């Protein structure tokens, strides 16, 4: 019996040792090349759809809208956008929630600095530098369709 208690205590001591802090430095999650390529492909498809016309880009924006926010797409009113990300700024944004929402979207949320150019047919009608959020959810990239003011 004493032998069983000794083995039990030794096992508990080993398990308790696993609960201590882990040595090292905390670092942000790093994107692998495959995931980074998916984000790049998302914006390439978005720009290509814009080159093909407003209805094609509107459809792509609707199809790639985050599944929990599909009812919150916006109409670009016949305009298209061209998005030029600055990839060195791509990072996780774990605290972000879409405007008017309290909850963080499902998935891993990332933010990237972009230059967005608004076009009406072939004419540039505006350009703005800002940031856009994208989400990796179930190995797919989803976005949040931009809305025109007014």
C-alpha cells in the first residue's frame, strides 16, 4: 500500500510540474506562405472581378462576405474598387469587430493597409488609404464588403 501511495505522489508531482510557466518570449502568430498566398489571391480575384465590371465584382464581394455577415453587404452603385494592399502591414487583429457589431467575427481576423481606388466605368472618382479586414475561417478567406458613404 505504501508503494502505491509513493507512485501516486510521484505521478502527481510530475503532473504538477507541467502546470508551470513556459520559458520563452510571446510572439504574434506568424502566417505561413500558403495562408499569405490565399490573402494575396483574394485581392487579386477582387481586382480582376472589378476589371470585368461592376456586377462581377459585386457578386464576388457577396460570395466572399464573411458567412456571419452575409446580410450586411453594400451596393457599390455601379462603381468598382481596386485594392492595393501593402503586404508588410498584414497582421492579426484579435480585438476588431465590424462597425455596429459587438462580437468579434469567427475565424482569425487580419488587417492590412491598403490603397483603395473607386472607379465609375473607366474614370477614377476617388482614392483613399486605409485598412481592410479579412478573415481566415475554415481555410478560406472572407472579407467585409465596403460601403459607399451617403
